[in-house]
C-alpha cells in the first residue's frame, strides 16, 4: 500500500536539500552572532594586537632596554593563539558551505533533467521555485565570497563584518524562500507560513549547533564564550527550537484541522474526498515521527546549551549536530508526508 | 479567456475508457502512463434485510478528464523554467520538453492529477489537448473516439452551453484553477468536496 | 497528485514484467524463435515536440506500441525503445480502412495509419456532428489498443508442433516448416477419416474472426466428407434453443431505438454498454435511447453495471437466476388485478388459460394461469410474498412494479444473455418474455418481445461451406463430453441431433481462432484432464494470433493473421447498419498465413485444392461474395467504391424495427412458425419433447415458463459454499481477447465484486488478494468491495486468462470464472450454465 511515509521517502532528495540548505545557511546566521555580538571583537582586537605586539617583542628581543614585563609576553602568546583560532574558524567555515553544497547536489538528484537546470531562472518573479533558486545562488555567492575573502587573512574586520552580515541576510532570504515555495493554493496542508517558520527554526537551531562545531573545531569556542556570547547564542538556539516546534507541530495540527467532522468545512474548502482521506491517513501515520522530531529538537537544544554553559566538548557538540540533523530530516519527512493536493 | 475547453457529458459516459486508450495509442504510451483518466466515484450501501430483501442507496458515476487547460493554470504559475506554458496558437497548456528540468512542481500543484514526470524521458508529460490537431481544425483524439459521444471540445462559450464548469466530486472546487472542463452532470453527481462517496477505482487511475 | 488512499499499482497479479507467471515459461520455450520480451521497459519514448500531426502527411516516429525489444533477427519490426530516438526520414503515412473482427457484433471501423509498412496509429470512423443518432461505428478501447496486440511478443509467427515428450497443456512447442505442418495435418485428417469415419471430426466453437471469408474449415471438411457440427453458441445456447418454441424460428427483438417511444422500459440480465462497446451498437444505442426516451427505465441486475453508472436510480437489485420468480409474481398481480390483456392473450397466444390450451392438454390445469395461481403444477400461488425471499425484491416493491408494468404503455421489455446463461436459462428466458405477452405489449410502437434487442444490419454473403454430409450435431457445449465418452451420448439424453447416438468420440478437432477448449469453457480443470489424454482425442490443430490457454492443448499450431491484416468484408449494425470493406494494410510478416490460405494448403495436400479455392484467392472470393450480396441489396456501393470509402452506413428506413409487427397486424396471414402458429405460452411441441427425452431427476422441466432454482444458486448455497458466484462482461477484454495485453490489464484489473456485508466478516478490504473456491477449483484475484453488488452473491468478469500450475496446486491466478463453473449442461439446450455457481471466498496473505 502506498503510504504517506512512502510518498515522503520518495521526496528524500528534496528533504535532504531543505535540511542541509537550511542548516548550512543558518550556520552563517549564527556565525554572524558570534562575530558581531558576543566577544568576537575581542578576538579580532587580540588578533591585531597580537600582530603588533609580536613585532614589538621581536624588536625588544633585539635588545630594547624597555622590554615589557611577563604579562606582555603572555598576552602575545594569547594573541598568537587567538590569531590561529580565527584562521581555523575561517577554515572550518567550510563545514556549512559543504552542507549547502551537499544540499544542492541532493536537489539535483531530484530533477529528471539536471542538465537543463539553468532554465530554472526563467521563472523568476512568477515561480516561487525560481525565486528560491535565485536566493540560493545569491546566498552561496555571498557566502563563498566571504569565505574566500577571510581565508586570505588580509581583509579588515569591518569588511568581514559587512560581508558576513550580507551573508546572514542572504541566508535568511534563502531560507524564507525555500519555505515560501511550498505555499501553493492547491496544496492545502502546505499553504501556510508554517513551512517558513519551521525552516527558519531549523536554520537557527541547527545553525547554532553547527556554529558551535565550527568554533570548537577551531579551538575557538572557549575563547569567545563571554557571557554576552552565551546569552546571544543560546537565545538564537532557543528561538530556533521554538520556531521549529511551532512550524512542524503547527503544520501537523493545522493539517488535521482541515478535516473536521463538519462536512461544511470540507465543502467550503472544497477539497476532494481523496484529499480529506489523505490527510487523515497521513496524520495518523506520521504522529510517531512528530513526537520523535520534537524530542530530537529539545535534545539538540539541550546539547547546545550544555556545550555553551559548561566546558565545551567536541564529542557533545558533534552529537548535537547529528541529533539536530536527524531531527530536522524527520521534520522534513513529516512535512512531505503531509502533502495532500486539494483535488485528485 | 482561453480559446478552447473540453466538455464531458456525465449522463452519457459508460466508463468504457476508450478515450483513455485512444490517447495512449496516439501518444505511444506504454505501462505507467495515461494522459486521460476515468475516475469512478461512488458510495451508498446495498443491504439485505431480515426477509432477505434488498434496498440500496448505491450511487456511482464517472468523470473522464485529462488536462483541463485551466484559465488559471497553477502548473504554469509555479513552473521555474517556463516549460509549462500556454501554446500561442491554441491557448492549450503544454510542456516544452526541451526546457523542462523535471522538478515535479507541476505534478505537486495540479489539482487534477494531470502531469507526471517521466524520468525516462527526463521531463513532465501530460495531455496537450492534441495541440497540432486542434491547430489544424480537428478535435482531440479522445473526443472523436468516445463511442457514447460523451466528450466534446470547442470554445468555452460553446462548451458552456452544454455544461457547467467542473465542480463535482471527486474534483475540487472550480475556484482553484478555473478548469476549462464543462460537465453535464449525471443525476448521481455530488458537489465538489462531498464526502458522501469516494473514488472507487483507485487501481485504474495512473 | 494524491497518492494517499489505497492505491497500489504493484498490487497486480503479474509476473515481473508480464501478465502471469506461466507466461514466462511459455516465453522460454519460444525463445528459440528469438523473441525476447524480457527487456520491456516502461513508457514509449519519443519526443512529443518533434512530432507533427498534420493530417494525412507523414510525421516522425514510426514506433510500434508496447512490446519488448525484439531481436535483431527481425529487421522489419520496428524497435521499441525508451530513449528518444531515431529520426526517421519524412515518409508518407497512408490511411487504410479495416475492421475489428472479434466476437462482438460491433466489428467496428479501424482507420489504420500505416507508415513504413507498419501500423503506427489506430483511429476510427467518426463524424464531428451533434446528432447522437448519426451512425458512427467507433471502435472501443480494445480496438484502439490493437497495436499492443498486433506487436505483442506473444504473437505466434511460425508453425509449431508440440515438443516431443511433452504433454498437452504444458505449452511447449517447437518450430516447424509449413510443409511439415500441412503434411502432419493432412495425414492426420486422412488417417482419422479412414480409421474412424467423418464423425470423428469436429470443428470447435470459436468466434475470434468474423468476416465474409472468416470461416473456411467447414468448407474444407465438407469437401472431405463432412464433420459433426454443433448447434447453439456460448452466448445464446439456452435462449436460442427455447425461442423457436415461443415465437418460432428467426424471431428477433426490436431495435433499441424502438424504446424511444416507450413509457416504461424493463431490462433483465443485460449490460448493453459493456457487452457491445462500439459506437454504432448497444453501448451507443442504449445511451442514445436513454437520452431520447421519455420512458422510465428499470435495470434488473444483481449488480449496478457500467450501463447504469450515473443513473443509479434505474437499478433494481435482484438475486441472480431468479428473474422468472419475479415475473411469476408480477404475473400473479397482473392476473389477479385484471391488468392482463386478455384479448391479446386469446387472439395471439396459446396456453395462457384453459381457453387457449391445445387439445392434448385441455382440462388438466396445465395452463400458465394455473401455474401462477397455484391451481396446477406445483400448486403454489406465485404471490409477491412467495417471490420476495427468492428474488430479494420486497413484496411491496413487486406489487408497485407490477402496477407500473400493468398500466404503463407502451411497455418495452428486453433481456440480455445473462439471464439465460444459467442452469434454468431456457425457462428463465421464456419467463421474461411473459411480461410483454401478458400485457399485450408486442408488435406495437415502443414495444419489444422480451428477447435481446435486434439490429438493423447489412447482410453480407459468406464463403459457402457447402452441404455437410454428416447430419449429426451436438450442443456447442458438448465437445469435451464427446471426446470423453462419445458413443455413450444419445439423442434422448445428451442433446445429440441427426442421429440416435454419436458413432465415435472426436478424434480430430480443429480449433480455429477460439479459446473455447479451456479458457472460455466450463470446468477448466476437468477439461484439462480430458484433453491431456491423447488416446481420447488424438489430434488437435489450432490456429491463432497468440498463445492463449486453449492453444496449449493443440498438437500443431498455425500462425494466423488478424482480420485487419487482410482484405476483409463485414456487414453488421445496431440501430443503424454499416458495412466495412477492409484492405490489407501492410505486407504479411513472418510466416503467418490467413485461415483461407491455410485451408487451401491442406486442400492441396489432399488433392482438392481446386474444389476448395475454385481457383480464387481470398481477395477474389471477397469481391465475388460482395457482388452476390450487392445483387440482393442494390443500394450497396460498387466494390471499388466500398474499398475506397472503407465504411458505408445506412440508416433504418423504418426508423426502428418492431419485433413481431407483422404478426401483430395479422396473426393469420403472418402466423408464426411455432407449432400453433401463435405465441406459445404452453408449448405442445415442448411437452412432447419432454415426454420423449430423458432428463436428470433434479431438472424440473415444464412446457410453460416456470421458475426453477439453479443447481448452484442463491437458493441452493451450502454451508461450505455460502455465496453465489456470477460472471459478467468486462471492458478490459472481449471475452478472452486482449486478455494478455499488459496495458489493458493495468487499467482494467481482474476483480471480485463483493458486498461489504460479505467482505467484512471475512476480513476482506478493497484491494486485498482473495481466493474463490468450490468443488471445481480455486481462483485468485483482487477484491473490489462495493455497494454496486448485492450481498450473498459475488461476481468476477469472464474471459480472464487462466493461469495455473496444472501439475501443482491448480490455483488459477488469472481469476478465470470457468475454473469454478460446472460442465453439467442445461436441461434443454445442453448449453453452458456459466453463471450458475456457488463458492466461498477467503482472504489470502
């Protein structure tokens, strides 16, 4: 029997795309928090002073009688370490880029003729999917430009912040347009802003965890874990979790509400009987998955919070990333399983 | 307004599926594909009482439909490549197979189960209203095939004289895409959105 | 599109790519013929945008329809691939007219598009007009699917011989040359005649080809001394046997359009829209009548057939096989409430009441009225209360229907052939005719005589068979009996005519274009066991298009051409008449030959070629026969004109045919050919027949139309087999033709119709696989749980391809109802009671 779940599995390429793309894009939102709010200025300033002090030290070492005291030496060492951490952070920014790239590869598998892919721009303005693809390309372009620029190590901090902010805006736009593509009038279970909310949630929560992964992999997390950073990044994660839960559970509840026992609701919405039956069977089938999803989201948030509050642990953060990945994928499968057309 | 529309006479149709197979023959469709479908919708009960006597509220009727070449085709609206388009000469909705990427957006959005993605061909496929025949002044193959003469094709004005814009179960309300399908409903017909019956031939619809 | 609800394209009984598990076994044995069907892929590919459909001219893509990729050894068959392919040079497409020739009086027009010596599309004759009464013999879905069949990998292309060491039924064959095949056939024929005499020869009932030169074996065998013939048909055995006793020979019904003038229309055991689906026969004619009549229609049926979809209010649910009980109760009401037309009954009929009884039966309470009122025969009053539990129609409803029937005029009563294809079929068919008889609604405008609707046709002369020196005949249903125990079969008991008993069992059987050895024949398991024994029937020669089930019982198989692959001529009609002059569309392929040419080769081998062919080719015969027809019907076009136009139509100058009109106008001058010259309600001739023949003790035979329960029916279900099981005709096949075509099966699955009240206690849901069993066998198919069938009865369409391991569990996975059907013949006609079955149903897996 063709179940709603089988139907969802058939959409795996799209489920993977929307999971990976939202998480990857969301990581840039979280990185923006890390660099703009939190204690990233400290990092950057230390980097500058590290360069400067290093030169001074070298000069002093050549026999300057006004040598600084041990604190300066300690500062210089710290600054050098911070510089390295920043470079590594920029390197590991590859991770979210890879996520997005993998997402696009998955999307390609969905197409019957990927070779014609450039034609997808023909519908910009009219077709929500064209708009989504455009936003995706723009985001990737900005994110890649940012990444290459910061990898050179030569751009001033203000430029970094501007590029990153642009990437963040592009990421938000991309995620929103992925969700918007599902708001088709003839797909009643999807035709709400809930997919957008859910995807933003995935991006914010997943992005939080992957941002932590980037930072931890770069030995940078403890360094920038100021109270402000903790507050902001946890705030982002919590916001993401709330959006995710509202988006998915809300979608689920909304779908069920379309099929009330009052036949006039059906008539006014004027869906076909097949549509109504489809909703009933899908919601029944996917209930366990919604529960699993919710548990996974809460667990991911907990792992993120623990990683930020206590001593950062690579294993714990990696686990958190896996859990959020799996949970978001589950949430996406629920979404696709809830597909019901208004008619036949 | 679209230049052409289909008419389906539900009082004549006997569910024979000649329209389906005539189309399959013309378009060389094998297993897994049929551009036209005949839906059987029915409900009610036939019960036997304590004396062994039957009473019945059973009702069944059919709809034959392919692509409705809608006034507001959602498939055209959502198509990212513009492959799904209105033919210039006839207003019929067709797929430009050279442009289509096979993303399936049209498949998800169409409320009439019309397009499908043929992965072997690499693009969307569906009824094109026999565009070339129509451009040549002829009627689509399905129309001329029906032994009970339950199908017709012509301008919306002409077809509107024969029936109402498709608004009966199991179809959805006409308001979504304004299908250019005008139906003379049989007495058994239920309104769009009715839950009195269900599609009773799911195995026979691709 | 929605996929949610209970749709599962994988839930079909098919082997990996084809119709049946044993199908592929057959293909293995045919493998040496280089047919490789296992590379079939889904969907035919071509680039839609590159194809132009400018009328008449050439276009790209001479791609054949569904079929496998055929080996490179068959160069003139186009390859069928899924890749957007090959650019063919722009070449002309020509239109060639021909006709369908399968067992359906439609014989509809086929407008063949032929390009590069292949058929690339099949259209039909149709006019773009709004006149629903214009005559348009539009082909049905099967006609439109011809390419799937013509190019099917199962097509028989070479003469075959049953492989040495294998048994009949195994389906293993070896290719042989035409010379060898003809040699074998001719030798066997001669030897059989020498050893056993001509009465050991039999041509099996078969209906796969209808055309003016379609039946050539009778001609051949008559030139060789004759053969045992048959009477009746699997379609009409019971009703055609009894009709002469009621109305005389050559009695036919009114055309359907006569009902346009009726105020009340009663339809029994008929689904005109499913039994003849063409555009100028019953499918169209019934729809047109329903639209144009002012009359109210009642469809008496155990199911809401496709003829009634959209018009559910017409359906009167009735238990199968009980039509005569219903009629009897209506008769009771009509008689007791003075709604019968006594003047008509006394003027035009014999046997209604004592007043018109013949001398031999006077004063014995043997009239029909005595039966109905309970003063004779079984002494039971046929009240609505009596009939209600039998028919499933409440007494109240019977009364109200009787009132309508008694007071509404004109009354048009018609039956199909479902009511008569039962163990009580002869009397049931007769009983239905009582409704128009009792009300005097016969021979008038808007009436019918209760028989199947008639037609207005164009008559075509067929190739003369000559005179059969052998006068012996059996019922069409008795071949396998005759093979099994021929000399035991007598005129008194077993329906042998022209002789007191059969001289011998059949030793040589011809099976040309038919699937009636097994598939369409009752009790397939028993038939198999008899046919497998080649000491009984020693030789079976078969000719067919595809390896259908019956072909597996042949010793030599010859590859036939479709009628549409030859010159061909046919005349037929429904409410309007038409004639189709068909032309050969392309060259003969492989080593196929027409039936005419096959017989000519045998004739040549036996030294009677000239007598058989008279020096003419089949095409010359067709033209000559046409000229003979044209002499009798001078409105027909010349042969050349006919070939050019392809389809010739003619409206009925009378508008409608009214059955028995002349008789009604003047019953003396136009008396009937019954013994009494009138309509026989009591048949003296039948009474004599009953006295002089032997019947089984449980066959209640009467010389009047009485109700008799079926041997296996709603009144005779058992605890072990509590459900009645009936069959019906199905759009997915024409009987068993097209039964192996995958695209047809995909959209027309083989299903068991079962009411929710019967399904629920058995745990059966829509789409489940179920097994249906009785003492004769077991079939397996999908369940259709529906309110379109009454409870207590299940039904499956007939003609599905039998598919069972005959050396193993014999479970028929094709879902063929004949695996469940008894081979006991009906009492009078010795005909096929294929709807008389009981069974149990269980869910599988």
